[in-house]
C-alpha cells in the first residue's frame, strides 16, 4: 500500500475500511490484498497509532536500527566466512602472513578483509554496529529506569529488555571469538578458564563446550551456530515481543497540558513518526557506515593467527565485557585449597558471581521498588529523575560501580597513557568500587532533592528574571515573575508520593509474627525511600503565590514609573 | 724449548705489532676520552670506575657497568635514556644528549671495563642487498617471532604496554633498527635479554624487518586509534558513535511536522 492511500484511510473515523477510489494500479493491488488479508482494518488502527515525541524516546530506536545494520552486514559476512578450524596455509593478498599456517576461519577473515570487495568495510560495520547495539540498549535502559517507565504495567517488558542485554552480550562475545585471531583466541582461552573455575563441574563444562581439551577443533563451528542462528533467533523473537508489548501498553509520555494517564499525545505513525523513525534508520546506518569506513576496529591481520603460546599486551574484551574483566583485574589472589580442590575465588567472584548478580539486581529493580513503595497503580506518565531521588540515586550508584569496574578493565592502558603505576590504579580501584557508589548515592539523592526544592521555589516564587531593582532604601533585590502556565502545569502534574503504612501503624494494629516483621522492614525502607522528598505545592499555596506575584508585578511597574529612569538614562 | 717459544712469540709480536699499534692507540685514546666523559656525566650514579652505587637501603642507585658491553651504552645513551634526568620507575626515551662520537667513546670506555656485547654491525640488522622475495619471507618469519616473543609486553603493533609499578614496555615503532637489535641483545631495564642463543641474529633481523614493514604499510582499515586494542575502540563507540547518534535523536525530536522554521514561528 502506498502512503497516498493511507492518508485517505486516515481522514475518516468510519468502521469500515476505506476503499481506493478510481482504478489506479496501486489501489487495485491494495484492495486485492485487503480483501484476502484484512490488512486495511488492522493497519487503519495501527498506522494512526500515536507516539509521543521526545529525544530520549529514540534511544531504543538506535538499538533497533543498529541491530538491523548488524543483521544485514552479518548476512554478507556469512557468504565468505568459513567457520572451520581446519589448518590451512595462507595464500591471500596480505604479504606479511603469506605461507603462515592458520585455521580456515582466520584465513577467511583475512580474505574478507583483503580479497573480498567491500569485505573490510562490512566487517568493520558489523563490529562497530554490534558495539553501538549494546551501548544503545544500555542507554535506553537507563532512560526507562530513570524516568520510571518500568513501573506497572511495563515490568515484563523491562525483564525482556534485560534479557536482550544479556543475549546481546553473549552474541557479541561469540562474534568476537569467531575470526580466530590472537585476540579472539585469548578471549576464548579466558572463557575456558572461567568455566574451569566453577567448582567440581568446571572441567566437565569446558570439555563439553570445546569437545575435548582446549582449544580443540570444535569451538569455532559451535560458536558460529550460536552466533548466526540460535542467539539472533532469540534476539529477534524478544525484540518482537518487546515491541508488541510497547504497542500494547502504548508509549509513556512526559506530563504536560492535555496529557493524562489515559491518553497519549503525540504524532501518528503515518506520516510523521514513520518518517522520523525511517529517517533515523538511515542516520544510524550512515553513522555506522562512516565509522566502518574511517575507524579501524579489530585489525585481525595485525594480531596473527591464534596460538595458545602467544598473547599480546592490550588484550581486552569488547567494551561490554570490560567491567567483569576489570573486577577480575583488581581482585586479590584469593584461593582456597580444600579436599584436593582449588576454589578460585579470584575468578569465581568477578566472573561467575558478579555478572549474574548484576543482571538479577537489574531485573528485580521494578519489583523491589513496587514492594517498598506499595505502589500498585498503573503509570503512563513519566517521572523526572529528580522526583524519585532514591531511585535515581540507586541507578547512579550502580552506574558508578559499573564505570569504576569498567575503568579497571583498562588499567594497563590508563597506566601507560597517564604515566601511572598499574599497581596504584589497582589499589585505588579496590577501594573505589566500594566507596564510589556510596558517595555517588548520597550526592545524587541530595542533588535530586535540591532540584525538587528549586522546582518548588519556581512554582511559589516565580522564576528569576535577571532584573535587579534598587529600593528607595538602597537595597537590591532580584524580581521574580510567575512561570508560564504550561510550565507550571508540567511541574505540578505529578502524583504526591504514596504514604505507605508506618512502623507505628503496624504496632498499633497489634500484628505479630513473621509477616508483621516483613511489613515493618518494608515500612522502614519506604520511610528511607521517600525521606526528605519535596511534594508538589497545594492549590492554596499556589493561589497564594499567584496573589503575591501579582502584587510584586504591580510594585515593579510602579517603581519603574516612579523611578529615576522614567525618561531614559539620567543626564550627567 | 722455552727460549725458542719466547723468541718465536717475541719475533711474531715484533712483526705484527706495528699494524695493531695504530688501532690500539686509537682505541686507547677513545677509552681515555670516554673515561673523561664518564667521570663527568655518569660516575655520580654508576661510580668512578663503573662499579655501581648502592643506596643506604642497599638497593641499586646506579647499577654496575662492568659487564654490560658497548651495545648497552650505545642503546641507553643513543636513545637519550641515559643520562637520566631524574630517578624514577623507568628511564624514559628523551632527547639525545651526547654526540655520536661521544657515545662511541663512552661505549668504548664501558666495554673496556669487562665483557659484554659489542655494538652490532649494520649487516646484522639491515636488509640492504636482499632481494624483494627474501625480504618478504623474512617479514613473514619476523612477524611470527614478534608475536611469540615481543607482543606480550609491547602489544601486537609495538604500541607499548604497562609493566608493574609504573614501568612500561615502550612503543617500539619508528625506532632505529640498530637500537631494536641492541635492546634485544642487552635487555634494557625490565626487558628480558634475548641472547643470540635464544633468538639467533638472523631472527633478530627478521623481527626488525617486520617492524619496518609495519611502519611502511598503509593503514588498511582507517584511523588506528593508537593501535591499543579494544579499549580505544570502546571509547570511540561510546563517544563517537553513541554521542553522535544521541545528538541526532535530539535534533530529530526538536523538529515538528512543520516544514519550515518560519511557519513554525508564525504559528507560535
């Protein structure tokens, strides 16, 4: 169907699908399809679907479109990549490796880079696209969390998002491992070590995955199957579910005049949002293509074929695995030897415990908050981060932990580039990953509350005009003017914080036992969660403020009228 | 018999000595000049006779130079690492202080203190006179030796890497071939010594040929971002990629359906 037809459909509110007028070819085809597939009525509803407009709502789109780019470039790469560990002698265009023995996988990676037309561009676009895919999922997740968009009824979509982040990471890791260059192989070797660090079952898991002793000749074909079939399939299914739920729940929106919990104010899918989103696809595609064309990523020919006896300085995982690598780098060498078994806490804690733990914390966040606040209402209006200080502070604390662990993953590069001692960086990070999040939590929380107070000040005393007035007594004061109504509305269009039951209430009700203890814990947490928050002003307070503002305005006007400057600047 | 032997030796010496006398006299003059330079510029840390100086705590203030050889001096002084400007975790490469002649004199003096490798001859590290095919084969072999022995500290492209306690394996790209050879031979600072038994001279030459090839080769894949591996790539993905795309998201969201700004303002 063409856009022209759709615009005709969209002009009516009738219950029957509009039919194309005239005997134009496109209309005939559209009609033919509609009569058989019922597309008309289905699309009529959905192409007028309204999406609210805000830059932060487009972060998830970056993820979607970069995923499309990665799929497209990935298909190209499968045409040339040979996922085999068969030993071959390289005979391609890159001179410094000619004659070297290597796996077919690595040789075909070199061929893609040097002998396949456009192959290097596609490889680099695929890799940059993957980096951006995961990064954009993460900033999208931050947006959803910090604006409270994860609240009822969207908790399940939050969980799907977390799973997408996990799958994207695994997808990235398997892709990183495929070219079988020195860096890939070092990563696979590390993964082998991580598995073997699992108590008792470790070596069995490793032998199972590698089909024998590391490295064997099965790992590349196995990763390939996961990388191009299993995980992309799961990713696609979850992306579809994620977006269906988005359509079903309708998009959240910022509060403002005319925006309620019951409606969505924005632009329809066609033509506006389709144009914006479609255009954004090309921007994402163009950005990734530019990066692929300009910036080197994983120059496999420099690393040489993987050989377990070799390693290179600067062996790091791609960025999304950087934070567990950082924890691995800074943890002290803790090991326990018991009954002939070595428990490598120094590997288990950063790699086998922390990432799953972080994922579980992420997935639990919506439920934890709902339990503490007792808020079971549906929410379609977003909250500004400042209006949920504790929530915002929790995320900033998690981000601080993440960021510090991440930086620790680049400790060697930091050391050589900033002329520091790698040991001192390590000692600093050991403390900072614990202290940093606490400091970040406190600062963020107080910062949010200060911003709330600032909002309250603007509502009750007006905004600062920058006009300084000298009183007859000689004192100076800045005049404030009331906020425009729309802004004042947006600031006040928020719910007061819920008031969960207090410990005293539970005591007074005479409840005892385990459930009462749990309720008391919850009451204490809720008190901490909402402590010091500023609620929006009451109607009376606003009314009073309005009166005061009017009075001030009159005063200002009379001062100007009576002041020395009424005929222009004073003469000297 | 003894007399005969002595006579023979004496006779032979008398016959051959004049030819050697010249060079040994030159050598002696060079050593003398080197010693004078050494007393001014090096002895404070390395001792008046290169015997080394210990700190009160018993650690090395300046190590003994009695068995380091001329190659070590040529490397340390020829790359500006010595004399050190200040004590520190490691002597950094910096501007060269001594002229070539002075460096040679210092090397001759230090070599006279004991054993140690001499400054390598040019044919040991230069590919001059080799055919294109031979050089290509040398580069391939050198690449594999480089990856096996050097990249663990110096990184896959010779961009350098971190060592414990503020030390570092320096960037080894754009370094004089002779100095690379000497570094392998003498193992300066925290570097291992790759003796000729460990990496034979022809393999050292291969590594140098590979590094020179890397210098000559174009960057096939675009800006290399310092050739530091995934860390710099991650920074570009976030700052360049995500930063740029979020900027575009803000730009798109800031534009409404109205086709021109004028109309937009008129409507407002």
